[in-house]
């Protein structure tokens, strides 16, 4: 067995990633974007995040990249009959240190490891006006970026619909958006990230996702019927 990092025979303790790569235990450093073990030739970003060469070649680092991915995500939501996902939400790319600083801000509505949605509302006589901004880490592979953006846009949708779901259902529904996005992309990264969601032990993001997906599957992929059942479950729990 060869260590993917140093390209030497593995002796002693080792670890393997979800892509089938193995490395000495002290060389098992994962790409922040896709999760595969990096090699000695890979990159470390200025804020310390390790990035594999595969992800660096398809990294979202410009506004044009954001819009390309946004169009793919909006197309997925239209396909599942959820056409009122807003297309005008500003998206800003930030580094890891900036993300940590924002996540300490108590005003945010949702925090994902790689993305963050900040929402605020103003009430008028007959309506509520919402303002949102989505922050995403720079240098995510476009596949990973698409899944995370689908998650964050579902937060925007939930806020504007005033669903007020408990955390597991809220994040589970957003993760369903990520999962459905990954399902539209034929790529090794999308398959691995989908599988990680399916087996995640996290009580909010993992269990919540499995609850929501079971409802979606029970309704034979009918998102509108699923949303009604999720709201009903939220009120009854």
C-alpha cells in the first residue's frame, strides 16, 4: 500500500478516505473542499486550508463562477417544482478567518461549515420585507459549491415563508436541497458528499436530513406534498 501524500510504502498505522486513497496516519490531511487526502504537491491557501489540485482547477473564485453555479442550482429547484427560490440574493466569497468572524455574530439565521446566510426583516403595514446575504468560502470545487449554495438558498426560502422549523427539520430540509443538487451532477465528488450526508451522525444535519428525506421518498419526490408533511411534523413535535 502506498501513502498518497509521500508516495512511500505505508508502514504502521494508516487511514483511508472516502475516495479510496490511503495515507500514513500523520499524513492523512483532507482537502477542505472535497475531503480526499492531499498529496505533497497540493496547495495550502493563505488562511491555512489544504486544497487538492483537482479542486483548485475547478474552484469558485470569481463572480462569473458564482453565477454559473447559481444558474445550475436554480434550474434544479425548478425541476422539482420549487420555482420561487429567489435568484437575486447577493453572494460574497470570503476566507476561513472571515467566516469565523461572521459566525460569531449572533444576528445570523443559519450557519453551515462552508456557507452562511444572514437574513433580516422589516415589517410594514401589510407585508414583511426581507434582506439576505449569502457568504461562501472561496476555492470550493464547483460541485461542492453547488450543494452548499442549494442549502443556503433553502434557508432564504424558509425564512421568507416564515416556516420556523425546529433545527433538525430546518437543516434537514436545506440538506435535502444539497442532496438533490448532488443527484443532478455526475461526479465522484457529488457521490461522496451525498454518501457522507446519508451516514452523518450529526443529530441536526444528519438525523434531520434522514427524517426529511424519508418524508420526500414517502411522497414519491413530490416536494410540495413533502413540505406540507414537514410543517405538520414540526407542529406536532
